[in-house]
């Protein structure tokens, strides 16, 4: 798998640096959406790097420090459950992505956004459907976003116990719905998502 196939033509034209941008947590009923932006050195190969969804939690955790160490720049950012309720999930995802890109400290010449929509991105950008399995930069961003969000949900579970956030990470599992019926929404639940689900 050539993880630089998509970026190489841009790099050969002098478009550099290139950031990969991805998110985690668009679908859950609770917690923030997390976005990450990563600029890797061109042609860098990180053994085992792949779309975060194809990796075990243990593998993602192992890759996280490697990505942070080897990246030229990286940043993670959130949009809160309240922002999701106010702006909707798509606009909140853009908000988190823009915050992550702004946090790089290195202005990207181009951002490659995982997916097929980028109209809310404030920086020069293109989209790549399935990018987390095609681009090293996006795959790295997918790992950072997923690990960061999972860690936060575990932390929130200790602060807001009884919902199982450490187990389901806010997604709509049977356990999560059972806890919602028993306890009602917590302060980190997305009210607009709950209205849609019931």
C-alpha cells in the first residue's frame, strides 16, 4: 500500500507542507467530536499505520506516540456537545477541524480532508473519500483523533459514572440506552441526538 500516492503529485508541484485532517466521534450520543491535523515528513513510512478503525485499541495507543514524535506538526481539537447542539454535527466537525489546523503552528499549503465535504474548512483544502485508508497524513490524523477522544471519554466516565462511557465511548449501544432510560441525560449528552433517537 503506497500511502503517499495521493500527496505525491502535490508535493512534486511544490505544494508543501500538506496536512491530513480527520475526525472521531461524529456519531455518538454523548461527548465531543474530536479532530486532528497532522503534517508528516514527505514519504515517511510508519510501520503498521492504517485507518484507525482497522486497528485495535492497543495498536492505536502504540502508534500515537510514534506519530507525535515523527510528525513535523500535529494538533488535536474538540467541538463540545453544546456546540454540536447549537451548530449541528457537520458544522461542529468543521469547527473542530479548523481548530486543529489552526493549532498546528505550521501553516499548511494544503489540507486533505477525509470524506467528501470541505465547504466549512477555512484553509486551502481538498477532500479524499476513504482517505484514512489511502493517505499517511490522514491515517495519522485518524489515529490521533480516535485515541484522544477515547482517552477523554474514559476520563469523563470517572467524572460522570454510571453511563459506561469508558466502555461505549458515547455511542448508542444497548448498555448506553439502558443507562439513559435509568438515569436520564448527563451534562455531556447531545440533546439534539437524543431527540432524534427517541
